[in-house]
């Protein structure tokens, strides 16, 4: 039996998973296009994949009943992800590409929330500084997107698949290691997760929370699915596309690192308002120009459109009682980061071929009603104000 310090294991886990995500998210659309898949079909696959992420989070996460079952689920999903990507070397054709892409979305969806759950447990067990651990994952995302950009130039688009397969194998092997100390078991008095998820949908404040965070995060749908394709069609090289993605995540890292200093006195609603304004401005900038320097400036806004919105969501989840946090985390992952993101991605896929860069202008317009949602959302933030 091989044991590894829990903090080091979590760092390596975030590095491995987000390295893969740094390849998959920016470049899987380019790889699919290289296999002959049309832009409309890519949009459909991405949106369907996001729906499967929604279902995956709601069906798999509630099955967690102990620290042991948490790690077992991680190992199982890691193995299935490695097998799915490897099969792409042998199974050809549009149907197999679609099936495996959808399976990968289903398998990988819970893996980030599971890492967050482990981090939350270790915060209580060993006083883990979660922010500093999570930073390594964001840096790995930059490394993944940058490395694959270089490799595409040298070896072609097939380098995308090779790098993902190697990285998923390492992720699975890492999941086989045992943590020291082991994860603490759940409090037996806690209510099962699945018991009250539907009850939360009846609460107005929860619905508004999901709509607001879902719309801001969902507005990234066109960016995740089509920005690399759009920029490539505009004459921007794969290397520079990788740099643009890396710049966005680097801005995210800075906000994560200095979050407490920058936003300690901000309310949750103020942070979400910042994320909303930054999103509208960002997608307008992407729509009006493909100038590399202007795009680089727009990418720095990722610090606000994604990171600040995510931090505000985590703060809101942190307001809840301990036994409620997993329910809110599950809904946030499934609905805001899954279902609503899927809707935005589907809209992007349906109109990308006709609108091209103007799809980002449409995204900005779709965000306008969220100002009203933020205005009417009422929450008690006294627990998070310092």
C-alpha cells in the first residue's frame, strides 16, 4: 500500500485534472473539427455534453456516503475516462466520436466537485489552505493549454489526443494512492444528500442564485466551444490561441491568490455585479475585433467573469449549514455550471455558422436581464462580512 500526504495528493490531483481540462476545454472543438465534425454538430455535442454533466453531478454525487466511497468513485471515473480517450485511437467515424465525447463529459463532470469535497474535508482535518492548493491546478491548466498549442504546431492536431491519454493515465494512477491522514467519515446524523435537493428548487433565493451564477458562467459557452475555432478561422495561430487561454487563466490565478485582500469587504451581490459587467464587456470586445492585443486585454477579464463569480458562489454556499453545503455545491455544479451552460452552448452552436464572431454579441445581450435578477435577490450576508 502506497501512502502520500493528503495535502500533496490534493495538489497533484488538481494539477493532473486541470492539466487535462486545459487541453480538453480549449482544443477539443478544434480536434473534432479536424475529424470532419461541423461547427453546428460541435455545438450540439458540447451542449449535450453539458447536459450529461448536469445529470452526472445529480446522480453520482449523492451516492457518496463516506470518505472511502468518495475515493472509490474518483478511481472509477478516472479509469473510465482513460479508457474512453484511448478508444478514440481505434474507433473511427462520427458516431463513435459523438458517443465517446459525451461519455467523457459524463465521467469527468463530478471529478472537480469531488476534489472540492476532499479539499473541504481536509480544511477541517488538517487546516488546509484550500486557495493555495487550488492555485496549482489553475497553473496546470495554463501549462496544459500552452503545451498542446506548441505540440499542435510541431506534430499536428493528433497531439491533442496523445497528450490527453497520457495525462488521464497519470490521473488514474494518482487516484490509486492512499491519503495520509485518511479522509474522515461523514457524520451519521447528516441527512442524505438526495433527500432535499428538490426542496431547494422551491426556494426563491436559491433559484435566483442559480439563474445569476448560471447566466454569468453560462455566457462562457460560446467561448469554451467556439473561441478557438473562431480565432483559428481569423488567422490566429494555435500557439497564440494557447497563449490567449493561458492569459485568461493566469488572471484567474491572481484573483484566487489575492481574493481575501481584494474582495474581503465586497458583498456577494457586488461581486456578482462585477462579474456580470465584466462578462458583457468581455464578449463585446471579442465580438468587435480579432486583434491579438485587444483579445489579450479581453482575456484578462476572465479574472472577473469566471473567478470572481465563482468565488461569490462559494461564499454563498459557505453561508449554509455544514450538512447543507454539499446540496448547494451539487446544485451549483449541476445547474449553473452544467444545465444553464449547456443552454448557452446550444444557442451558440445553433447560430455560430451564420453569426461567427457576432455570437459573442448575442451572448452579451442575453446577459442584460440578469441586472434585474441581482437587484431583486435578497440574501443575508452578515455571516460572510468581515
